[in-house]
């Protein structure tokens, strides 16, 4: 069984939910990324999403764009991300999130082979809609990699059904029509949309985009299987760098932040 | 003269297919958030294209607002100067707003109204598409935001002023290389959050399906008129048609009606910039390879990891690391030949056209002129060359003065 399927099967059996922190690989450098991945394991995060820096990320807001720019400015290469993952143990199962531009350039089969060898359990390719994903899906199946599909608030029910047919691992539900980034308010119809999606599939549903606060975790968690937190973490790295904090201090800050979200996830009141 | 069979040429002209593909090129590589809007646009455009009233309204606006048909002009002194084939200009510079871009924006603004959307966004490089979008939006009373790279805001000030005067908001983009590619990224990001109420008027034959087809179709009036005018003036078609290629909208509009005319050679000219090394030019078809950028598969300039490369051209409108997918397809099947021309050659062609013809061509267009002049010199006087004179060059005057001092 793929580690992602195993994870959600175990969580479901225990009546628990997942926290999926997102990191931009190599921001500000790869040893720091490896260190945070180990910290995520230490505090009990369930799965982690590793963003591959890309020069033209059209689905990302300013926070993640800046992180990608910082990493690429230091000459980060795709191969180095794969090498880093091997050294980041123990860590939660990892999913690579990246543009299809990067996969296409390496070639689908070579890329999936490398990603699997490096230890990735799944792929999220936000600019590869379900109808363009056949070839990548086959390559992922051959190596027991999950290919996670995204569903947006603008997705019709009919389309959602077709996307679910193409999905494995979990469904990534995008909370708001827009780019990644923190938001103080999430749309009110989100619970209803998740309810409708729940009727369509047994796959785990994780919600991302805009999530940064324990109160949001409390509100969303009854309607889904896990939450993805990205920009709120990346922003802590950016602020730590700007204030010339040591890597230890930045890791401790993010650890406290994720710890708070994990408590909220378990239904504990926010400290 | 192409050696491709006429049935193959007809098949090529019937593309894109239902998946938005020109051979392996094109498609839709965009976030799920945009997919419903792209499908809606595809449906509405297909319905509009069959709608007599929509077509009549477009024809009326092309005549009364844009000033079509644009003339086919014999560049007699430039022809004598080159000493070979006749050089003719298709005068898109004489359109309202001074370039071919308005052909597309008027059409897409009509589509915006038809779809009931209340706001328009656009990207612009040289500013010609920004001005043409601001113009169409002012004409129809639609609020308009134009994204423009900060570097392009600097080198194309006259166009920035025009956009603002017509009520558009110009947002300078400070990310990345601060040029056209970053302006497209920013417009896409805006659209991700505004897609329910906003139409994105993409300015070239790039991006996800159905944009490459829609923009090509609205620009094809250039090639259709040219064919009609050539038949009327000469009772035959030209031997060679030349157009500059950045994203490739004027070239696509000029070439498309000629694709099925096997006797006509088609030549696209990319920006050769300052040299052949990655980063010195913007010649995606000449030096790039198939890859994904801005929602479609096409020739792109990337590094070995798939990161988009930095590009250079003196002309803001050609300063782009990709190209429309249909051009990639025409290159693959051998129907169109693509070459490139350096900054210096383009600047020289600008001067020669200005001084021999009393026409200031856009720096983008000057690339096509340079290659057309070279071709004219090596061909016989019985041959006829048509250059798509895609835009006028007043916007470039200050930048050209600056470049000459360097």
C-alpha cells in the first residue's frame, strides 16, 4: 500500500485527521529544509508537501513566489532536492508539488522514477488538469506513487466526478478561488462544497489555500480529512530571515506554530 | 513553394482539435480554478463565431472603429534600395491605436459582453496590447486593469500614458525579469481570484486553449484582406510573406489564411537580440525546444530543469521566452520557416524604412523588415514580398535614441 493510503487508513481507523505542512524546497537552503522535515516528524505532522521552486508559479501568491525566487537565486537544482530528501530522516511521508514544466523537461518516466527512488510518496501538479494527466497517471501507478488531483470552488459537480476518477492518494480541495496565501476569512460555502464532494468519493479530502489559524482548523476539520498549511509557514521563514534569526530559532518558531495547529486538529482548545 | 500535400495543408488549417492541440502542441496546462472559465470561453466563442449578429457587429467595428481594411502599400524606394524583389507593406500600423493588436481586443471585448462579465484584465509587453485593450474597454465602458512589467513601463512610457488617459489602471509588475512574461504571470494570478466576473483578454496566440485559436481567428482578418488585395492588385498571390514573431499574433493572423496556399512561402522572424547564447535572445523556435509555459505546450527557452530562461530583445513586444503553439506546429510540419534577426539589424532596418519610406515602424516590426530586405536583395525583380507592418514606431523613438547612444 502507498504510504499516503496507509496513513489515511490508519487515521480514519483512529478517528483522527491529518496536518500537512508545505515547504518550498531549498528556502533558504536545503539543509534547513531537511531539518524542518525532521522537526515535522518529531512533533507529529502526518504528511509533508514539498514545493519545487519554479520560475513562473501562476497559482502562487507573493509569499510562496518569494520563497521560490530565494531558492532559485541560490542556484537550486531539481536533482539536489531529490538528494536532500534521502538525508531528511526520520520525516513524514512526502509529496512533491511542482509545475508540469519541470516534469515535462525531465521526461515523465525519468522524473517519476527519480521521485520514487528519492522517497516521494506522491505528486501534486497544480497546472496539470485531470484531462491532461493520463500519461503521468500511468507512470505514477507503475511505481505506486499517488497522483493527487485538485478540485476548486469553481469546479462543477460533473467535472469533480471526472477529476475524482483520475485521482489517487487524496483530493486536494482548494478553499478559495485565487492564489495561495493567508486569508483572514474563508468563503462561507466551503462546508457545503465539502459535503457535496464527500458524497462523491471515499478518497480522503484535504483542504488547502488560505489556512493559518487554529480557529480555521476548528471550523474546517469536521468537513474534511486533513488540512494543508503553506504560506503561513513560508512567511515565518521569510520573517525569520529578515530579522536575522538563527535557523534554530526559525525552526522553533515554526514548530510552535504547527504544534498549535496540531492541538486544534485534536479538538483541543487554542492556548 | 511547399512540398506538403494540399490535403495535409487543409488538415493543418482545421486545427486545433477538440483537446486544443496543434499536433503535440497547445493543450491546457492551468490550475483547476481556471478550467470552467476556459470551457465557458470555448463554448461562447464557438457560439459567437456562428452568430450572424456577432459577426456583423465585429465587421462594423472593424470598418468604423479600427479603420479596416488596412492598405497594401508598395514600398517603392525601399525596393529600389534593396535592388531585387518588390517589397509591399500590409499597413496594420494605420489601424486605430497604431498596431494589429486592436483586431483581437475588439473581438474579445465583444465576447466579454456576450459572456456577461463586468471586468477585463490584460497583460502587455510593448504596451500596444495594453493600449488596444484600454481602447476597446473604453469604447464599451468596461473597467480594465493592465499588468505591465516594470522594465517595460520604463521603456514604453507613451503607451502607459495612453492607457491611463483612457481610464485603464496600469499595474507595474516588479517580480522576475519585470517584462512580458511576468506581466502574464500576474494577470493569470489576478484571474485565479476574479474568474467568475472577469475576462482575461490575452494579447497573443499563446496561453491555454482556446486563446491561441481565438486570437488567431480575430487576427486572421490581416491575412484574408492581404489575399484579397493581392488578387485585386496583381491577380496573383505574393511569393513570400514575412512577419515578426514574439508570442506570434500578427504572424499567426497574417500566415493562417496563407497556410493552404502552397505557392506562398511564409517566413517568421524572431528576436535574435545580442547573440546565440541563452539569455542573449528571445528566439524560442530557433533555439528552444518543446516545453510548457503559461498554459500550453510549445517551443520555449528553458534551462535543463524546466525553469524559464531569461531572454533579451531591444523590442519589448518580442521579449518573451515562449511562442504560440500553432507556430511550433507550423515549424514542425515545415509549412513556415522561422529565422531570427539581431537588435542591431532591426535598428538598421528601422532607419532605412523611416528614411526611404517616411514610415516609422515599431521595433518589433523592424525585425521582419530586416529579413524582408535581405530576402528582397537576393530575389529577382519579378518576385513580390509582403511584410506585415504590424505597428508604428513612435512609441519606440525615445528607446531607439537611448540604444543608439550605447
